[in-house]
C-alpha cells in the first residue's frame, strides 16, 4: 500500500509539474523573442541577461555567474532564446521538486503500529495527503498579491499599481529571482537541519549541505543572501547570548561555513561598486522608505495585499511563534527583508531600480511557504477548528486565484507593473 501510494503521488506530482512548466516555458520564451520590442508586451529584464550570456556588453555589472553558466551551456547547442528558457524552466522546476521534498519531510506522518490497529485515521499516512501537499505547493508557486482589474473606477482601495509597491513572492518577469529560488529554498530548510543540533554536536553533512546551498544562491542572485544572512545572524546571536556563550565554539564552527558566501559577496559587490564603476555606482546607502513611497505612497496597504494569507493565519497561529522555530524564523526573515527594502538603497544610477525589493519578495515567499506548512500540519492533525481552517484556506485560495489571473495577464503579454485593465479577464 505504501509503494502504491508513493507511485500515485509521483505520477500526480509529475503531471502537475509538466503542466505548470509548459505554461511557464511559453511565457519565458515570449519574453525572450519580444525582449527588444517592449511595445509588443512581455516586458521583462531578460534581454540584458541574454546579452551577458553571449558575451555582449549589457551596460550592467551582473554578479550572477551560476545562472549565466547554465545559460551558456545550453547556448552551446541551442539558440540563446531557447537556451535561457530551458535554463530558467529547469531551475524553476528544481525549486518545486526541492519544495516537495521538504514539505513531505516536515509533514510526514507515521502509520499506526500493527498492535495499535484501533488507532484513529489522522495518525496514519493517508494517500490523499500527498495530493493535497502537491496541490498546496503549486498554489504557493502561483500566489500573488490581491488585486482587481480596473472596471471603470472600481479597484482595491489605496492601490496605485499592481506590481510597484505591492510585490509578490512570484515575480514572473525576473529571470534571476526565479533562477536563485531552488538554492534559496534548499538554504532555508537545510539551515534548520543545522540549527536543530549544532549546539550539541557537529554534523559535517548538514553543515556542508547548508553552506553549498547558501553559496549557490549567492552566486545566482545575492538578494536572498542579504536578508538571510541578516536574519540568521540575529537568531544565532540570540542563541549565543541565551546560552551565556556556552555554545560559542560550535557557533564559530557554523560561522566558518558562511565564509565562502562572504567571500563571494565581497567579490560580487566589489565588481558592482568597485573602481571600474565608481562614477555611476556608489555603494549602499540609507533611504528611510523614500524610494518605496515615491513608487507607491500606500506602503502599508500594499504589504497587506501581498501578505493577506500569512497575516490572517498569524491570528490563529500566534502561539506557534514560540513553539515552531521554522515558523518564527520565517517571520524574522520577512521583517528583516521588509526593513532592508525600506531602509537601504543602492546609490547611483541603480537607485531607482529598487533592488532591495527582491529580498522583500523572498521574504513574502518564505513566509507564505512556512504559513502554508503550518496550515497543512494543523489541518491534517485537526488542531485547528474547522471554521478557522476554512477561513485560512479561503484566503490562501484568494491569493492563488489572484496569482492565476496575474500569470494569465503576463502570459498574454500585458505589462506586469501597471494597474491592469479589465481585458485581463477577457
């Protein structure tokens, strides 16, 4: 029965993955072929990445060697438009596969022992739970902010634009954000494999896996690394103080596994802000939410629309903040990402690019992911009252529905960063 359940689970997961990646591949390919014709739609930043992969000067300094190396490899036997499409689809698919692995691992339910045949159904490993987990994962990869197409003057209050000022955990127009996510997901979850035991014993395997994922996400796009290192540093320092420095030896050992990433960051930002670019790029400065509010003055409503599912669930899972370290860390990561996006900026011509917003979008995604895991856990164990579970699932469904409409609009070539017209639903 167990093997049969696993086979059914794999078949359904692969079917979901094939459908999802088929639509995603078509979107990315359209972005490549219309990359130099912005008036035709499919707006994205993929043109500069294609140029870099071909060795053409794009006018930017990109510290993204992993994604570019994968694209160059496929470009050896495919045209550049197809090569970058395959690279992005491959990495996006890998992110979903890694998510499936960790969701199943965290939500694993042991079947009742043979002598306990009278055990209640919730303690068993039911086949339909794997299907629910699969559907939830794909929902997480489709979620978007709340938005409404403009029907005359009807739209959501305090909402100037769909993308700017609101953002999403799934920005389909940015290839490097999508590319780094499999490594970011691996880094996020493997961090807890280390965190659960590093104070008592050293596990070389757990430390190395974490360090490799952290380095890979840094070399693909450092936006996640900047918020993750800050948030994890806060957690490790708190643990150090709570232990009264008794775990300082193991903390230093763990810190050593951050060193490859720190070296990569120095090299990356040295290239971006170094002497070769000193006339146009002047490092990182303090902004105080000026850039964000100039793009969209309604920051708080924007944050609510982007995180309504997580905020509603927080009401029911507030007690879990103290009990569940992963859930608590996702909140710390989100808060760190939000503050860095609002308070920090890149000086020079990159200022208006608002590049610290990418870290904020990672914060949204991982808070949604951990909230979803908590909701699945509470639903399977029936720890949450049915009426409360229904409320949480409805808000999850609302953000998935918004994401489907958002993806559909981009799939048809409409602009990602404007208040969208009613034809999105046409």
